[in-house]
């Protein structure tokens, strides 16, 4: 999502990215691009895309239109173009979210609330200041992790392991994937599995297995020089023991140990 005009002119949100929908059983994939308006050409809220055979690369259909208006689908063989969906008069379904006070400090809705309030109030200066605060904190935390030798690691996601015969074959367009098993063939079970990953509905509490630091420490290969052992022991302050929290990868069964990075 882009906030165009946050520094000048009238602010306007834009969606700009690719969305992929796959059907592995039929080797079909829909690649939908949400296009952002160019500075001198184009239009807002435009989409484009294709539906193709993922194995052969053959394109069957082309998609075009506006995601908030009429969207069309065109058969590339017959060149027939039909209306796929008209969002102009479609009823909006608001997302279900927990109250702000129940959300974690880093959950998007709570994190960006001051920025959003400033945008709604058309206070461009305040919106820019609030946005800058978040970005500056992220930079400071990244710098501190680098100084402490701490590798950032997401709490709920793992890196995609794609490629032929890989556990995530076909998901190579993604960088991260949810670190949990969700049964896509059983909607009722899938709903329970999703709700067990992280709190979504009002009154839900965070599962204890995910209450771990959002990074893991790098293993240090450095060892102390025996000749300097006595002096080092006297000059360096005694370090507190850090309790590691282990977490098992849902696909590979690998176990990672996580430790919290304390401020100095």
C-alpha cells in the first residue's frame, strides 16, 4: 500500500503489488497485479493479470479493469471479453478486528493509528511526523541488532523453502510463509487452526507458544584466549544467564533456540 502525496498535494492510498492464487490440482495460477498510477499516465486502482498453466506457461485468460469498479476477463484464444465482477455496487464487508486496546503494540492497526488519525484529519505535518517516528525506531532497532550480533527472526513466519520437491514447491514468489499447518481442504478445521496461530477475534489471548522474542541470537564461534583468561574474568562483568526458548519448524522439524536481546 502506498500513501501518495503524503509530502505534497492531496493524500491518496494506492494498492501496488502482485497477488497470486494457485490451484495445484490443475496446475493453474492467477497472477493479479495491482497497478499504481504513473506520474504522467495511467489511472488509479487499475489491475491487470493472467490465468495460466504454471507448468507449461500457456496463458488462458487476461484480466483487466479497476479493482473498485468493473473487472474483465478475456479469453486469449477466442479474444472474447466478459465482465468478471463489478465492484461498483458490491457490499463492503468490514474486517473483523480486536479492539485497539487488546492489540499488541506492533500490530498494524494499533501501530499506525496516530498516522491514520492525522491523515483523516488532513494534518499532513502530523501524519509525516508519526510515520517518521515508526521508521526511525525501526532503523534504530535494526542498528542495535547489528551491534549486538542478533539476527532478526519473525515470530509467526518462516522462510519459503521452494524449488523442485521442496516442502513449499510452487510458493517461490513468496519470501515468508506462515509457520503453521492449515488444512485447506477442511474449512472448519482450517478456521480453528488459523485462530490458534495468533489472536484475531475480540477476547482472544496470544497463544503461549508464540510469546517469544521476534529474533534469535547468532551462534558465536569466538573463544577466549587461555592466556588472557584470568584477566578477562576479572575485568568483564558477569553476564546473566539467558534462558532460551525452543521452537520447532512445522515443515522441517528443525528446532531453533530464541533468546531475548536486552538493552544495555
